[in-house]
C-alpha cells in the first residue's frame, strides 16, 4: 500500500501552516478518503485468498487422539485375549496432495493477478480523486474571481453614484440618472452578497472532501500551464501506461489462470496419506506407522467441467476484447482533451482583447459624459459590458485549467 502521501504530509511545510493550494488539497484527500481505504482492504482480501489457495498444495499435518470402550464379552472364546475393552489411539497424520493438474498453483497465480489488477485500479482511483479535488478547487477559485470582479464593478458603480450626486447638486444631471446609478450599485451589492454565499458553500464542499478546514484565505490558481505548451506525444506516452489499462491487462492474464484452474478437474488426483502412531491398541502396537497412496481419475462428471471451462474461456475473450476497446478509447480521449486544451488558448487571447477594449470604452465614456457627449445610460451599459468581459475572461481561464486537469487525468500525467 502507498504510504508516501501520509509521510509527505507529516514532514512537509504544510504542518507548519504552509499555503493551501491544489496539491496540498489533493494530498489531504488522499490521506483521508474512505473510498480509497476500502479499495486497499479489497486488495488485502485478494492477497489473503492467494494464501488460502496455496494451502491446498501444502501438506496438512494434524494430531489425533481417540479413546474407545467396546463390549468384548462375545469374544471370550476367540480373540478376547488380544482385543482390549478400552482402546486408546494417538497418532500424527500427514495429508499431501501430490497432483491435481496444478490446480492450487493456478488459483494462487490468478489471485496474484487479481491483487495486481486491484492495486492498479486503486492508483486510477487516486488519479480520479485528483479530478474531483480539482473540480471543487476551481469552483472555489472561479467564485473568488467572480466576487472580485463584481466587487470591483460595485466600487466603480458607487464612485459613479457619488459623481452623479455631485452633478445633481450642481444642476448638471437629472434625478432619474442618479436613481439609475443607485439601482445598479444596489444590484451589484446584492450580487456580491449572493456570490460570497456560494463561495462559502463551495469552500465547505472542498473542506468535506479534504477533511481539513480551509480557513478564509483566498486559494491560489494552482496550475500555470500555457495551453498547447506541452507536446501531445508526452500525454499519449503516459496514456499507454495508464493504470486502468494495465489493470485490464492483468485481468486478461488472470482469466488464463482461471481457465487452467477449471481445466484441472479433467486430470487425475494423486494424494499421499501417512500416519505415525504414538499409542495404539495392543493388537496393532508393533506397527508404528503406515502410508497410503491414492489415485482418482475422473471419467464422467455430467458435463460440468466442459460447461465451466467454456464459460471461463468466454469470460477471458470478453476481457481481451474490452482491453482492446479501452486502449482505443483512452487514445481518443487524450487526443480530444488535448485539442480542447489548445483551443482554450485562442479563446483566452480573444477574451483578453475584449476585456481591454471594454475597459478602454468604459474609461472613455466616463470622460465623454463629463463633456456631455454621452448619456448616463451609456456609461452604465459600458460598466456592465466591462463586468461581463472580466467575468468571461476569468471563466475562460478557469475553463482552461479544468481542461488541463481533464487532459492530465486522461493521460495520467499529474503535475
């Protein structure tokens, strides 16, 4: 089992209150996730079944004591002098299976493949946990950005409201324009309150998954990867070794051992039984030990073995077909995720240009209003356009991070 996340956390700067970021949230979740702990127990069970399977190929040694009282009155004229009324027997017994088509060894090898498969599936679950943590983490970051953008717009709106009130006092504007600005400022304050409430809920969801309090400090972005800054081949190489793909290979290999196990019922069974006596009835007292060799050859079992072998062979074929399908699916998913990530770069560039233009437009219209060239409605619309542009840019950046996470998870290449 992997112990490195626990050790890393115990000796990392996190213990001294280091900044909470995506990697540390993932490490917390790894150390405390109950689902992963259940999978580790499943692996331990498969390993235990392997030991049980091997026990059939090892000798079985036992000590046995038996005391018998019998009626010997009818033997007075025959063997009465040799047969005791009270007989005591004490012996050690050895039972050893010599051959059964190597059934036990096939079972043990199959359980080892099962344990290896489950260990790889555990690794895949750990990677998928990273995706879950990243989803909740970037929900928090996205809401942090939304609060910041909306609060910035609120401050601009309230500054605009102060200017309009001064203009009204000087007779340079109408009361209706002041009321419009008041309405917009109040709406933005309400939106900030709503977004902060959603932010608290998102932080609570992330804290539930990590089982650690996150405090109130803003979470950093956590990933700094320019879209398309890494070659596709890097991710395709990682995908070819993806843990669930390797797990499926182990499953297909394990099915072969299952097939050998069931075929073993067609072969003869050879066994040895031996006894060493420490105490015997008087009649057998000169005999200290005995041994017997038994051979049992199956001739007809009603078609049970034939049916079972056919079923297991079909299951093996199913596993191999799924392996081929999974390999193609993983390759397709990685290529599609990479294209989505690269496309996000162009989207961010366009939205950044839109945000700069919206900011320039807002600043220009504030100045033009003072010159009487535009109306207050134009200024309010420019402010809303600026807020929308900032939100769109922040959302695109967060979406790019999410696409990068999806690519890393698909290729199993974590930062």
